[in-house]
C-alpha cells in the first residue's frame, strides 16, 4: 500500500467485502486508464500515463489483467529493436506485479491511413496493410499470453452511403477474418477471436452494428468455433437495445468470449462511463446474468474517467468500476435469498400443471392433444402477474432497503 492513499481508500482496498480480488478477474485496457480526456471539442487534460505505471497501480487496486492495442504499448513507428525493448520491459512489469494480459487487439482506427476503414476500406493497399498490422499485433498478443484477440470495427463503415456496396463490405470483412483465423491456426496460437459490434461513431454507420448482426455473421466464417463476441454495454445502449438480452443470446450460443463493461446515458455518443454509474438496474441484471450463467471470462472495463479528473480521479474511477461490480454480485445473492421475491418467482413459474405435457416438444400425439384441448381463455386473461410487486422488490433490494 502506498503512503499517498487516504485512510478511507486503504480501508476500501483491504478490508471490506467489495474489495477487488484477483479471482474476480477484473481487467482494464491500457487505453482506458491511460485515456487523457481529449474530445472533439478540447485537448488533453491529463499527462501521459506510462504502461508500467498502469500495471503497477491496477495491481495495487486489486485488478487481475491488463489489455492493449498494439500501439498502446509499441508506438506506430517503432523500430524492431525498440519494440523488443518495450515489450521486454512490459513483461517484466507484468511479472513484478503479478498481472496478466487476457486480451489484445489492433489499433486500426487512429492513423489517417484508416480514415476509410481497414478491412473494408475501398483501397486494396489499405486492406493489405491492415492485415499486415493485425498479424504483427496477433504475434504480440500471443507473446504476451493473450487468450482472446478482439476485433472492434473502428472505422469499418460509411459516411457517404454511395461509397461502398454493403454486400462487398461484408465479404471483405469475412475474407479478412478467414485469413487471420488461418494465420493464428498456422502459427499454433490457441487464442480465440472476439468481435465487438458498435452501431456508429466514429463513422456515421458501422457495419455489423449490434450483437445480433455479429452473431449471425460468425456462422458464415471458415472457423466459426474460434470466433465469438466482445459485446460492450454502451454500444448496445447507443442502438437503444437491451444489453442484458443481447449478452444472454451470446451466452446461450456459447459465444460470449469477452465483455466490455461500462455505462452510458441512453442512446447518444459512446460515453464510456464508469461501470454502474448510470443504468443501475440494467447493470444489476447484467452482473446477475454473468454470475448465474457460468460466464468464466474476464470482467473487462472499457471505460474511462470523466474529463474533469486528474490521475487520482482515474484510480477512483478504476476502483469504482470493480467495487460496483462486486456490489451488484452481492445484491444478486440478496435477491436470490429474498423469501418474498422467491415466492413470487416460484408462483409465476410454477404455472398450472394441468396443461403439462403440451409444451415438451413436437410429436404427432402432442399435435393431436393441442388441437383437442379447450383453454379457459377468459380465466387465463384475468390473471394478474404481480410484476409491479416483483419490480418494486427488485428496486428495494438494489437500493439496500431490504
Ligand atoms: C470504442 C471501442 C474500443 C474497443 C477497443 C478494443 O468504442 O472505442 O469500444 O474501446 O473496445 O478498441 O477493441
Ligand atoms: Mn469496447
Ligand atoms: Mn466503446
């Protein structure tokens, strides 16, 4: 523990039940805590944070892993010797502080060469360069032990709809992913690929805008088994969708390989707020879903602190993400242990067994029985479901009054 910590912070870190621990599998991107607060209207507000300091501070706060884009660590124009030195120093820091790199990815959006996208750019030289850059970055991810390799479409989209045939764009994306899957296989890498949908920003429309679009696309690839999803809370909210339901669909399909946790005020630009800072009920149900349906991957925070903050604010932000996750985990246990809630759920799901057997799959007999059954439509329509009470009890659990 450093001497700069306040007594309150030291207490939160060490001695309460919400304190982050390695087994919670919390991770942050270098780009998240390293975010310097630049936006389209204003310049940087925080000095650069070195990757080594991020590793040290995140370890101190109780995080488990740290993720990166190639250029978060190795500058775009670094020589091979510089690259090797930087990577060696970073690996030493990881081992000194007991941190791992669970996920790596490629920056295919910052350099002006990518202004029309990478794998779907109209320019074949850009598409080829994107493959070269990604192969090198996959090598870096493998060297650092990353089990997941993320593909976020960055600038894969359009501003001028006339510029690209959307069907061609889909085929180009497929060709790139097939190529890179084969590259990973040929090199004996065991990492899995996780695709991250986003509806817009920085392009006015991005291809594969939601979890559902991405999921359907995966099954058209040459190696669908090694490809899954990295959904992000803010991205689905930007599209006005229910993130919990999207994640549930990915989970149920065995495709939730990774997750980007953050928060957002409704459908607007990607705000990347501290996890659980805005949509509290949705965050509660998300944590409940992940914890109860066997999600074993990293709990990754793809978020950053408010632009008003200095470095201390960044660490307040990081600790806040992790503590809030653990608080929701505790609230989910509370919800499950609440006798009134459980009684309502049991009653709701118990149903009337007299119709049993009619819903257990197709058979000729069931078809016959279903056709012959007389339903008491009037009475079924009269039923009250008690969802008002159930939802109020949920709110009371979340707000801590039960
Ligand atoms: C965004 C994205 C990115 C990606 C990251 C990792 O909206 O900027 O969420 O933060 O997650 O590039 O692929
Ligand atoms: Mn993300
Ligand atoms: Mn995002």
